[in-house]
């Protein structure tokens, strides 16, 4: 018989609890933002790896991270402990993740072959442990509440914490490492401080999840748990999830080609290497300020309209960057502000959409698989980021980029083109896919109502229920 997770009673969560849960995103994003913004830069400018080698290492490790995410998601969905499904991964995994992260930056310079091998091993270890913690953490949000409006609010809080982490990392990493000497030991010291804060944030989120992460059936027989084939079929039938995967694929390519190139732009085009981190910090601050407003729009007007409005800002920003990048800093900051506002909207709406696909998938297949869905989403996101980073490294090598050397006029021109037109193409893709996203507030309420009726029937007359049965299909005519 198919096991159907009960629909929890909808109750409002306190603001303090929402903030405590969101604090976990601060911890996760301390790791994520340093790796995303500075690891490629660290490999080329501190360790001395070539751009192509650094890009390939980054790409392969991130694709590995992506590949294990669905496996970890499926494992977490099948986890049953008295502490819950997902919390044990946060509580027990925080310290090993912190240690692995510091080791990524503690590499001494040495023979090229040895350095490359150590870089690969340390990066793969970090990515594996990061997946083991981040996938269960993200899965908590589909479990602690099934209220669509509450999820929009919590997505806004999450994005505030995520963007605050980006702001802290962007503003302090380069000055702090320079203060301690600028070598790999300095980077290891700074990242150790970040890792300690991240561990505390993850433990805080685990405690805040409380009884809402309690297993539905600790004694559930193993044979009643869905097999791999049923789980994969449930993903394939989840159309909103497939659209969300397309959104993250397009957006990951856009963000990678712009944010990673921004450091190189200010160092080699503007001859102002310190301003790269400052620009990223200012963008993060503005994105954090914008996140509550976008969460309000998503909650009151719907997630699709909010996503489309933010993506329009994103597209305009990349066009303006290509046309006016030679202007003064005031113009550049205005353009970066427009891009940051658009990025904030896509982040808030994306993570508010993902949990809603859980109920849609449960309606379609009869299976509720929070962690598998989250793991699949993160898999596509990280695979796209890894491929984009590897492609960027190869592209930098192809256009003649040489680390720590003056760049030719042709190289700087091509650098500007890659950080404008590739992100613009990705943003247009997000807009087009977002137009087809079907779950609005009314449809989500109907989903919950049908699932609640289905659960009541199973309690009074236990039997295998046909997913998305004919009697319910009429209620879900596309609005």
C-alpha cells in the first residue's frame, strides 16, 4: 500500500521561529557565497592555477555535488529517527562540513601536479559534506508548514539571511585575507571564522524545526516505503517541478557569468581590484532590502507575477551594463542596483515555488517526497553552476586571459561581452519558462483540500488510492 504523509493542520508560525529557521540559510550561504564568489578567484590569484584548470576543478566538483544531491534527498526522505528526518543531518554534519571547508583554503603552494591533486580531493570532500547538510536543511521548509502564504513569507526571510551572508562575505573576505597576509594560510583563518558561525546557524535552525520534523511513522515497515522507480516516476509527472528546474538552469548560468566576471572586471578593466568585493557587498545589501518587498508581492499577487517582474529588471540590467559599462561609478552602481533587485526577486520566488511543487507531486503520484524534490532541484542548480563555471574558465583561457597580468583590449572587450550577453540570454529563458508556471494561491489551496479529503478517506477505509484520480482532475483545470 502506498504510504501517504498526513496533511498537517495549518497554523501560523511565530516570527521568532521563522527567523531561527531562516538563520540556517545564513550558515549555508556563508559556505555557498565564498565558494561561488571567491573560490575560482582563489585558485587563480592565490594558488596560481591556470584559469582553465581552476574552472575544470570547480566544474567537476560542483557536478559531483549535484549528482549526490538526489541520492541524499532520497536517503533523507527514508530516514526515521526520534530526532526527526532532517535535523540529524544538520546537527551531526555541521562540524565535519566546517573542517572540510577550511581544508579547501589551507593548501600550500607546491609542485603543480601535487597542488592540483590536493585541490581536487579537498574540493570534492567539501562538496560532498555540503550536500549532506544543505539538502536536508532546504527540505525542512516543505515540512514545517504547508501554507502557501507562510512559505512566501519564510522564503523572504530565507533570502534576507542568504543575501546578508553574501553581503558579509563580499565586504569582508578580501580585506580580511589581505590583513592576515593574503596567502593560503590567511584564507584558511578567515574561512575558519566563517565556518564556526555557519555551524552555530545550522544548529539554531535544527532546534527551531522542533516537532514539525518528527517522523510521521517511525515504525513504518520498510516494504511500505516507496521504491526508486516510484520516486522517479513521481518526479517525471510533476510538471511545475520540471518548470522550476528549467528556471534554475537558466538563472544559474546567468548569475555565474556575471558575478564571477565582476571581480575580474574591476581588477583588469577598471584597475580597481578592491572595488569588486565592495560592489558585490552593495548588491547583496540592496538585494536583502528588496527581498521582503518581493515576498510581499509573491504573497499578495502571486509568485509568477513577482518572478516575471523581477526577471524584467534582471534583463534590463544586463543590457544597460553592456551599453554603459564605460561610464562613471555612479552609473555602474545604478545598473548593479537594478541587477540586484532582479536577482532578489528570482531568489525569493524560486524558493517559494519549490515547496509548492511537493503538494502538486503528492496529488499526482500519491507520494510526498520533500527531500527528493529539494535534492533534485539543487542537483540541477549545482550542475548548471558547475558547467557554467567550467565553461567560464575555458572561455577566459580562450579569450587570452592571463592571471595577474595586464589584459589586451580584445580580451577585456570579450570579457564584457561574456558577462552581459550570456546572463541576458539566461534571464530571457527564466522569463519565458516562468510564464508557464501554473501554481497560484487558489490552485494551491485546492490541492491541499483534495489531499486532506484523500487523507480522511484513507483513515476511514485504508486502501491504495489512485493518484490524481478522475474525480479530482476537474478541480485542477489550468487557471
